[in-house]
C-alpha cells in the first residue's frame, strides 16, 4: 500500500503559556496536524492546508547537497549548545534555510521527534543524506545525555570533511574547465573563422605556407566529422559515468589508478589519509569501539586502496594487534601518521593524536591544491598560447607574405 503524501498546513493557536502562535506543519491531514501540535503543547484554533506554490518553468525542488547537511549540523549544534529545546531548534533552523527541500526535510524530522521518536530515528528515515556513521554518533549522544557535545563533534567532522572534498574538487575542476574552454574556442576558430580566411585565400592564386595548409585541412576535417567527435566524446563521458555508477570493478580500478597519477595522486592520497584520521578521531572520541570506528573510517575513506587497507587493519586489531603496527603492515599509510598513532596509543590519547594528524594532513591537502593551481596556471596559459595563437598566426601568414611581396 502506497504511503499517503504529506502536505503543509498553516496553523494558528495558543501554546502552554497562553501566547498566540502561528506556523506551518507537515502532515497527511488536518486532523493529524492538530494531533502533532497537541503533542507540542499547542492548541490549534485554525489548521488550513497551504496552497501549492507556483514555480517557474525549469525550476523546482533543489537537491540537498552535502554542504546543506554540514550547515544543518552546525546550526543544530549551535541551537543545542545555546539551550534551545530540540523541537524548537528544528523550527528555527528550518526557517533560516534557503534550500526549501532541505527545510521540508528538517520539518519532517521535527514532526518525527514531536510524535515521540528520537533524533537518530528521524535521521535514519533519510538514509540518502545521513549515513550510518552520522546516525550512530547522534544515537550515542542521545543515549549518553550529551547530544549537544556530540552534535558539535559531528559538525566539526562534517565541516572538515566538506572542506577536504572542496579542495579536491577544486584541484580537478580547474584544469578541466580551462581545457573545455580552450576546446570550445579552438572549435569556433576551426569551424567559423578559418573557412572565412580559406575563401579569401582562394582568390590569391598563390601557394600557401605549410602551417596554413595544415590548419585549413584540420578545419575541413572538423567540419566534416565534427558531429562524430561530439558523439564519441559524449559516449565516452556517458560510458565512464555509467561504469562508475554500475560497475564496482570499474570504479575500484579507476580509484586504484587515481592514487598513482602524478600530482593529482598526491592530493587524492592525502585527502584519503586526512578523512581516515578525522573519522577515526571523531568516532573514537565519541566512545565508539576501535573496531567499529575502523569500519566507519573504511567507509569514509573514499578510495578502495585505503578502504581495503583499513579493513585489513581492522582484522588485525580485532585479533589483538596494535593499531600502529597493523597500519604499518599495510604499506599504505605514511610513516609520520603511524608514528603519531603509536605515540597516541602509548600515551592513552589516541583520539587527540589522530585529531592533530587530521589537521596536519588537511593542511597538506590545502598546500598541494594551491601548489597545483600555481603550477597549472602558466602551463595552461602556454597551452592556450600555442593552440589558439598558433591557429591565428597560421591564418595571417599568407597576408604577411603578400605584404612582403607588395613591399
């Protein structure tokens, strides 16, 4: 049987203090909305279904991003630390969110908690946006009576993880964007500009320079086969996307390849190590057993090379081995991280040492991305100068030759 679709209801009423209150609530019917409000201590005088908002063509519900989740977590942590009750915190956070899809999800969670559920169970109803690690940490905070502290830890974890992801995306997107722009400019020159020059050169009746002939031949080929090039590149992009989504073997093979790439490989390696240290620090500090914490770290690593290594570490730790020694035997983790973990184990401060290690490797990712950007800029400028400049010079060579002859 299909679930009944929820709708928004506007309400007016009074709270336990006798003050008039207004707002919105998500429910399947007006009667359910009133029942939810009663559980919150609100006696509703009016409950009316809110009219659906008209949207422009092409607009609609925005996707909920990992950044939205990070902002939500930080805002909830701030509300709870300020002593605001959980249900009221949901209302305040939802009201301030720009993404209405995210705001609706927050109000759904508020209704779940108002109906008697806990925060963790409300989160688990949205598995696409809140993974097991997030839900388990919140559940642990609720059970220990330290939800505000746990929310703060989770917020820091999400913020740091999101920061590392942004840096990696920046490192990958920057050169790709420039190359795409260069490709578009080159295509426009070959398809639109070169044929104009070619028609003009036909009236000269003189032999053209070799570079000009080569560019004109490339232009003719692109005009004749351009559609096939677009289809081929589109098929490759589509095939790659499908392979990453549908084939575990393909995705794992690609992930193994990325860690060995020059320059980019170093960034991917450092980001995986930073995520490992950050996840292990957060979960271990929250009182999660080390073996379970390693499971969470394996899932958060983002690369099969490190995920497999962490699972190997987990197996050895569960058999009684020390964490540092187990990490060393994988031949994946850097010596400095292993030394820091070893010191943390001996001093009984593993979570603090892992937190320091995470900060070091997060800063290393930042340094590598800045270095890559600085290195790529002159290379990209040189590439653009050679390709675009070469095309333009090749087209003007015959004109220069004519000028010399006339002179």
